[in-house]
C-alpha cells in the first residue's frame, strides 16, 4: 500500500473512532494530522520489526501520543505483521484504555505505561523476544557494542530478572508493580534485557526505537560470532559511543529502506 493510501486508511480509522467516542449530538469530527501520522508510523513500525525478524507473533511497540504526553498509542494484541490503523488503541500512563470498545487488551501494556511515566525523554518503546539477545540475558556475558550502528549500547545493558520482584511467574509483565520494577531497572539506559524473555528498547522517536531494536539484535549476533572465535574483542569505546549519540537523525535512512521492504510485499 502506498503512503497516501496508508494515510487515508489511518484517517478513516480515526474518524470511526472519533465518531464512536463523540458526545451525543455532536456533528463535527476533527482529525489531528499529527495523530494520524503517528498511527501510520506505529503501524509501519510493527511491520518493519516483524519483517526484520525482531518481532515474532508476540512483540509490541508503542509511542507517546503526540497530542497528549500523558497517553500512549499501541495495537490491540495481534501478530505485528497484521496490525492496521484500526487496531491502534490509546492508553493513559496507568495503561487504562481510553476507548476499549470491546477489544482485547495487551497483557504486557504495563511496561509501556511505566516507562513513559518514569522517562519523559522516551517517546517510543519496543518490547521483543529478539532471539540473539536471549543468551546475554541468561549468562554472565554482557551485551556490549561491537558495531558502530549499535554504539547506543555504550552506557551498558542491564539485565532485569522478574524473580527479583516475584519469585515465581510466567515472566510476563502483567501489572503495574512489575511495570514499575522493570522501568526502575531500565533507569536511563536505551536498552535492557529481560532474563529468559527478550529486551526492552526505548527511543526519542518511534523511528529511533525501531532502529535501535534492530541493531541490538544484529549486534548480539555479531558479538556471539566474535566470542565464538576466541581471543580478545575490541569493543566500541564509551567515548566513540557517546560521539555517535550526539548525531541524531541517521535512523531515517534505515527506516525508509525497511519501510519500503515491509510495506511493498
């Protein structure tokens, strides 16, 4: 679907949502172009992360509402490659739905709300079961950057173990208590591993978060290969990582490439 067609679909879905929630007797429906664009980007983010092998059937990505920083947007529970504009829902930062309309709610939505509450700088959150990162969350080997495109990992990648909060669970972040514990463990870092589960990646934009999530997976694969060769590893230094962190905006080249691949099939 071409960009104009996707945006038209988003606007149509928004109009349906606004009509459903408008006060009785209201005749005017106004579509915020920024929100329409945000929903389009969020749908594309789901498709990119699925196409790039970061998302399985259960990954999820959210973004802060551009019109209201105390709310966020995220899909109902659905395989990411199947997400459309009509599936996007709005939540407050306690992860309560604004307009549920009988739709199922994502169980792990609490991690998104908790991160947005704790991190005003974060405008997008990705949670995936990114396969190559799993070994670094269940061993003592730290995930460190070896690729310049993964230099954002330079501050360190903490590992959160849900057992530090609840001794026995199904490893899912099912409530606000677990969400707050996860957000606390993430701290000010861009990426955190979840023991036996996957990772959480945050960004200043949804494009930034998606690029970080993909290159976290790529870096984990390359680092595993380097570790398998034996010998010492020459990691990206903190100074090099910090230098690249001061150059935002590079992600749009990758985003546009992956968007074309994910939306023209």
